[in-house]
C-alpha cells in the first residue's frame, strides 16, 4: 500500500463525491502515512490527470483513463473472454532492448497484465481466447506500456505449446482461496469492529483482491483453473459495500 493507492482507493469508495484535502490526509494517517506524503501523492496524481479538482481543496477521481479501466476490469471478467479455438496470441520481443531495466519492466508488465508468459527468451504467448480483435489487443498492450518494437501476431499452430505451470496457476489458486477466507472472516462487522483498524484491514484485503483479479491471465475455461477466481468475484460486491460503509463513517461522510 502506498499514499498514491490510498488516495485512489478512498476516492473510488466515495463513488463520485469530492473529498477535501484534510479528509485525504486523514485517510493517509489511518494507513500510516504522513500528511506531507499524501500532499505529494495528490499533486502527482493530479499532474497525471488521474484525479481532478471540482472545487479548490477538493478532489475526485477522473472519469476516464487507463487506470480507471484497469481497476474495474475484475467486474467484467466474463465479458473479456470467448471460447478458445486452440489458437494463440504471440509477442516476439527480440528487437526490444533489455539494457534499461525500468523500460523492460514496464514492457514486461504490459504483457503480463494481459496474460502473456515468456515460454522462451523473447517469445511471449497466451491462448487467443480474449474477446478482442487484433487492433484492440495491440492498442491495449501499447497503452499498458508494451514496447513499439514488439512483433505481435496470431498463430493457429505452434511447435512448442507452453506448459500450464508457466502461468503459476497453483500459487494463484492458493492466493484466491486465502483471499476468500479473509473476506469471509471480515463479513461479521460486529466481530471486527468499526474503527480505523477495521478500515485498514478492509482496504488492504480489498486492494490485494482487486490486484489479483485484475491480473488474472483469463485462461480458457476448459483448462479448469477458474473456480477459485469465480468464488472471489462473487464475494467482492458485498465486501466492497461493507468496506465502503466503514470508510465513509470514519471520514464523517456516512
């Protein structure tokens, strides 16, 4: 958790309401951050057009942008896929330099966020079951930070099919199971209390769950890896409603 994420998550919980700078500072304090770090994060988010100020000293989420689209991705996972026809999306990156670690990491993360794995050096692949045409996929990858020198194509056959283990499905399944257990344990608000400790717990678990769902590789249903993910998706709306209520109460907005 960072000051940046606290601001974005709390403004998201506000559902379009503008929050004052003191309210954002209070949110940061509850998560262990100083007012100064929250002011710096607010300024940077504004410069990146991720938040906007409808009135002096108040802030709300910007209505559009890549971050907004990515953060709500988990709410429409079923709409993002289509039946798999045994073909593949492939990205070849041998022309992309690796000398700059930050640039390579940004490029690699873009591919990872769309479920590509590196089966061999400079050979990234995923099942072509995303509900996207070529131009849409290319546009999303570039918006996420894929290097322009990448070669993207669709293959009907590959000589070396990737191993399912490359997607680390065992650890992801364990993560989803653990998150479901945490969310279910937080469901009893009377047991957990309604103070800042409960707010912190809700925000941290919620942030981790949304990150996990938004980075899900969306593998074909026939591969049998999605049951725990779908269980987590089903738990999220009630969990978010409960957490939002707690946060708004702490900020005197309920």
